[in-house]
């Protein structure tokens, strides 16, 4: 166990998280301390050392369900402790390459005292932890949105199907980390203005402004009708969650070409959303239904035959075309993870 934890460098952990100081001289207390350390280390590899639900108010992305107690017992019984620990962390190319980069920068920082290398090592350690938070067997068909890089990837039957830019929440209106499925496509959606947006930005507007923006009050709520100015564009990807977060189109097409695309109130605007909706409908077998809905001209709902899981994740380091890429921590969320891992500045 000492040797295994000592060789932990590639995972970005601080060894003091698991074994710190002198062990008790009493054999019973010593065994208890070692068992606690062994289970804590196994859990850190299998699910992450930190709990994302304690670091952020909202986190519903599916996590691994690892019961390390029987695994540890069997590994000891079989004499394969090192092999068992090696199997617990993610076994993907992305994790392996990010771990290699972490080791490289950590060594540069250690040998040269390079502050820049130390910052990069910390950056990578945080995102290795985020990978450990994720289910090891995600749905083969899914949509992954990285809100740090403002990009979307659509996976179909275990293979990349599509990739495109998105616009996500700006700082102070951050897009939360959610696991939430798309259950239906909405052609020509109404935008039911959230109370927070109305109070912050529209409460002082008058009838002339609302008429110009094709808005009206219905049952005491401000609603924007379908049309060229509708904030949701021509299609909404309806998602099941309690946070009123979903994917949608937008009339502000120019934003997709900007390097910084953190400019929404939390929802995710999709580049060429109509084309993406047609692609999803084609793959789902509901293309004709959606095309007919588009011809209606008013809000029309098309239920998908199979809901599509969506993971909204915040990852400031990731694998991009075979290379490890780092992006700015625009939400400032890396610091909480780094602190939980023992990276204190």
C-alpha cells in the first residue's frame, strides 16, 4: 500500500491526502489506519477524492457507483492489490495522456521551480479529478457539452457523430453541470421569459418595446412569440430538469464565431441548431414529424422515440484531436477542486 500510494504521482493527488504522519504503534490502530487509507485511496481513484455536489450547488452528471470494500478484500485475498488499484481510474486515452502531461509539468516545476509549469500541473490535476467523477460507461448515444470550451459533441452508438460550437452561460449566469436528457424537439418555440431576466433586464420596458420584440403578457408572464426575433430561434431541444436549462437556436448567429462564447443566461445556444435538430430527428426516426412541425409556423412539439442523454460538464483541460488542450477557467471553478485536492496557494 505504501508503494502504491507513493507511485500515485500520475493521478495528480497529494499523497498526504491518504497517509500523513506516523502510523500508530498499536497494531490494531495501525491496521485500522491502513484500511481507512486503502479505502480512501481506492474511492479517490474510482469516484474522485472530492464530491462535486459539495463543491457546486448544482451537479447532476451521473457518477460511478463503485463499492470499494469488497474489491479491496478480494484484491488482498488474490494478492493483486497493485493490479486492482490500477484498474480503478478511467482507462481512456484522454485520461492517460492528461496524466502524462501532468507528470511532465510536475517534474518541470520540481526540478526548475517553474511557476508556469506548476500552474499547468495544477490545471491538469483538477481536470483529472473531473474525469474520475464521470461514469466509466456513459451512454453510447449521448450529447456532451463542455461549457468551459463552449463546444458540443454528439455521440451515436459509441462513435463521434457531430461536433459544433455552442454559446453557454456568462460568468454570474453560469451553465450548471447537469445530466439531463432531451425528450422532445420544439419547432417555433415560445420564449417564456424567466422572472429573473424580466426583473433584471425588462421590467422598465414599455408597450412599444414589447410590441417591437413580438412579446406579450399571458397569465401575468411575459412571452415572446415565434418569429425572427425570438430568443430561442426556430427550435428548442426540450430537456428534463428542474433548472429550466435546455439547448436552443438563436437569432444571434455571429456569436458562434467568437473565441469567447460565454454570453448566455445559462441555457446552451447551438450553432446551426436547425441542422442539428434535423440530424437528431433523422437518427431518431422522427424526421418527417419534425419537418411537418416546422411547416406549422406555431409552437409544435415532437417527442423523440428515444430520449438522448445530455451531459453539461465544465472541463478546462481535455483531449482535442489527439492533443491535450487547456482553456481558461472562465467560471473560476477550478480553484475549489484544486483546494479539495490539497493545491493551496
